[in-house]
């Protein structure tokens, strides 16, 4: 299906994920409307703490340090305040080498741009149950916008569709769908399917409204790139839908 849809913050999330009442959903986002939507639908929402920086400047993952010589150490639990909408913040005091808790039917990360991308995402992906689904929004390092404007994407990691797909594969997930987010990943107005170039070609030929003269000049080039299968280069933000096979939680 190549339907162009409105942003997932406004649209029914069931277009992207097979959400059912009673399921447990992990959310890495501070979006109160998103949490309210999920809890109103009868889902058990758990807010996952984002990566942070400690006093020494090293990256921490929840309460786990991003240092190879400290992976087996436990950090102190941080007191989590009560959250609106019945959601609760999730943290773990388990050492890194202990088996992770596998408790999530779905994991929603609308916008991710951590410096410790591989480590952090690999860690929380282990919580997805067999058959579990992931919605992951990334800032696309390969987007031509960054080369033309000379502006770096958010975060220090070179995150792209290829890198994300490889990371998901190593963690036992397969990419099911991918969408280009227009025009901002944080608040997308339109999501364009990127399975083939047809939807992106239609978007740039018939829907896209150039905000500047330069954008108007690049419009035919964008349609051309979509027609030859390079549609992933046309969007600064990408939304990836992936699933862990029902057979198990092991890596490929």
C-alpha cells in the first residue's frame, strides 16, 4: 500500500502498529498527547528514560553507563515522579550482563538522535517480545538537504536507513515499512511510503509546495531521484516500522 498519510502524532497509530487494548507499549518520548492517546485506548504505557549525560560527561543509558569497562556495574536508581495518564517511567538496576526483561508488545520512539545510538537502541530493543513491533523515527544523515544546506543532522551519530536496518537486523528485527517524514520528524505533516519510488514521485510532483525559490528549483530533481529509486535521500526524517519475528528474541 502506497497511501500517503498524515503524521502519526495526529493519525490513528493502528495504521502503523497493530495495537490492541491490554498490550504493553514502551514509549521513548515526552509527548503528552501521544501518551494520552495510548492510555485512552486501553494500552499499558511505560515511559522509557532517554539517554542522559552524567557529571563526568560520559553518556548513560537510562542508568547504564556507555563505557565498555563499566557494562557489568549497576548504577543507583533514580526516583521517578508520577506521570500523567497512568504511564510510569521504567528504569532497571540490573547489571548489563544479566538477561534483560522482555515485557513490551510495542516500542514507540518517534524521534531518536542520541550520540550513543547503537548501544542504547540495542539495549532497549531486547525488551521487545517475540512478534513485537517497533516505530522508530530517525534523522536521516544521507538526506541531500544536509549536503545542500551544509547543516548536520541532530546528534553526532551518522544515522541512516541502511545503518538502522543493519542494527535492527543484528538485534533480531526486520524492517517492514519505511516512511519519509515531511517536513519535520518531530511534527510530521505527511508520511510518504518509501517502499518504492511511486509515492515519493507523486508527492513531489503533485503535493509538495516549495517554501523557497531554491526548493522550487530542486523539485524536478527530487521527482527524478524518486523515479530511479533514490527516494530515501529526499527526506530529512525517516519513520521505520519493524517487527521481531514470533519465533524468538535471538539475534540473526
